[in-house]
C-alpha cells in the first residue's frame, strides 16, 4: 500500500512532462516597514546543547557530481558535497549522518548568499531535482548560489528502502478501498508489513528523520555555508518544513518563500479531507473544461472505478490495471493543467477496456521504470510523516469518517478515508505531534504563495499558515490558477512578485491577487 497523494513539486513537474513595498535590508532580509515581534518561544533558540566545532566548522569538499542509478550527472556548473549532521539532535556530539548536497554558484556579481530549496514529498530528492528546476529559476541564480540537499532518510542521504520491487508490485493488487472483511485484513496486513520492512532496513534511523530534525539540519547547513540568514524556497511539504524552521530559528529567517502551502492546523484526518476536497475540485475543473458537468463526469469516473475494482483491466503488458493503479493514474495529471489532455485520452482508453494509459500514468507517479524498478521516495515519505504524526486512527474511527469523506469526494474520498488508518498502521516508531508548531514571532516577513486550483495543498491552507506564523510574519500572495504550486507555472504576476521579494527584498501587500 502506498499513500496516494504527495506534497511534492516533483509530482507536479512529472505531471507536466506527461503532457507597496520597500527594499531589502543590507543582510538580505526582506523588509516591509513591519514592527519586530518578540521572541518568546523557548524552542526558537534551537538545540539547548551547543554544537561541537567539528560540525559547525566543517569544510564542504565541493566537487563534480556523479550520476545516479536512474539519472545522468548534471552539467559541470553543478557541484556536490557531503554535510555531516548529528544522527540524534539530542546528542549533537554523538554519531553523525551524511547528507548529500548540490549547488551551482551565483552567475552575477551582486551575490546575496545561498538560496536553499526543498521540493516537498516528504521524500523528494533535492540533489536530483535541483538541476532541472533551476532551468526555470535563472533569474534567482544570478544573485544566489542555488543549493539543495537530500534530507535525512531520502535518496543519497541514507534513503530508506522498506521493500523490494517484487513486493511493491504485489502490493498494487491490495484493495485500498476495502469492501469485505477479507479485503480489510489484507489492507492492514500490507500496511503493517511495510512498517516492519522499514524497521528491519534501518530501525535506528527511523527515529531521527522528523521534520524537526531536518529543520535543525538546515540551520547547521546555513552556518557551514557561511550565511548569516536563511534564504529558503520551500514547495509543498517544503512549506511545512519552512514553517518549522521559522519557529525554531526566527531570528535567522531571511527571505523565505513558501509555495503550495500545507495547512499547519490540520491533523492527519484533516489533511486527508483537505486533499479529498482539493483533488475533487481539480477533477471538477478538468471535467468542466471538457464540456461535461462536474456531477455527471464524477459519476462516470466512479462507475469506471467500480468496474475496475470488480474486474481489473488488461494492459499492453502482463500487468492488470487495478483500482489502486487506476486511482493513481487518475490523480497524476491533476497536478498540472497542461496534462489534462493526457487524462482525457487515458480515461477514454479505459472506457474502451484498455488500462494501458492509466497504468503508464500510475507508473510515473510511483517512480517505476520500464525494467520494473521502483524509486524509494514514497518509502521516505512514509517514514518521515509517520514519525511526525502521532495520530493513529483506529479502524472504527475511520469507518465513521468514510461517509463524510465520500460526500466531499466520491472519487478520492473513500481511498483517503481508509488511508487515515492504513498509512501508519502498527507503525514501529511513535509519532511526535498532532500538528506542527510554526509560530515564528520576531521573524522577517515570509511570502506565502497559494494557488486557488491546487489539488494537493488546497488554497485554504495558505491563510491558515499565515495566521499560525503570526502577525507581521506571514504575507499571502494568491494566484487564480490550476495545478500544484505557482512559481514558474506561467504567471508573470506571480514570478515577478516572487523575484522582487527574493532579489530586492520587496514585500508585496498582504492579500495581493494574481489573476493570471
């Protein structure tokens, strides 16, 4: 079983491939004539134990990047290095973990510093994503070193693999909307087996990959890079990470962009319901773009899924399109409006009895290559999120949620409802919080970019994040668009506002709206 919905810019990019204000301060912090708050948070100072100089004074050995198993090495303008961070931030002088880094140096003379990127997930590899993302961020690369990393437990930073390719493929036949006691038993047995596989692979690391751990890694990286302030671009889950960082280290917040904002007030069931609503909204918009009514089109999709649940569709390979894979293939193109025509073709083929196109979309989403090898991003996603989230809804509690979820989204509600109980079922490590703490009194203004058509991180979370960050901190920029995230998606208004903030420190008026 795999969680269906990713908070990830990588998912959005792959979907696309399938088809007044004042100046900045002298230290690069964004300013807008806003009064400074007071730092009353005991946690804001970061770790209570001082870091050893072996960590804070380490020298990064930047050199040529090597190609990964599934991707070639980036161009010679890119450099890679390894940062050592404490395995356990409660024992900063103890064992360390290696974190893989990547950067390209600023191309202009008027350098501000480093701009650190996190692309979401959790579980997305910054090392593999940064080079292609940078092609759409050339303006930022003139004044910043563009830097990213694989967070702990991800990719080249001791990424966790919880099961092998054959087990992953077998799990695709598990019904993620169980209708019978036997299907329920299989569903929760598969969930428990996944957690056991993660624990067997690296049970020690599982307890030290939380969002808080990664936020502390970020501040260590800031120090080692020689930056007085943290300049940061977080996308999707990266917005939650950015909020946690701002809470822990408000005084070092520089120019921070949070694009495709996660709702920090939602618990696990709340996030699932938000995403059911967001993806149903995106599906409705897609259906209306094809000339169908949203209600009529939704009914057709539900009927198709029921038929596939009863009898999986044949494909051009020896694999069948199950309901699980059909849902996955359906959601993939909803991350980007440019991929809607691909969805039209895939649904038409499925109606004719051919599941090949939806299967191909599902494989893209699941990071499965033509040889049958799967990536581990979803493994990292689960290990990180189940350490963060201490809620473990029971089967009985989930059953009570299902009618509400199905009302919110007849297509995605049942799957996301069951996911509230299945995702961290019988997890071997306890979770840490109900909702993340992101209050950041005293932090510089943080620009939050919300897309009204975002399916994975629904727009409503943007204002909630701003409220939680606190007065004079969160500044909201709204784009009336479609797809996941906003920057670099075709809106000159969004791009110019974000660039002015990051490059000149110009903070827009809170509530600015970009219609296109």
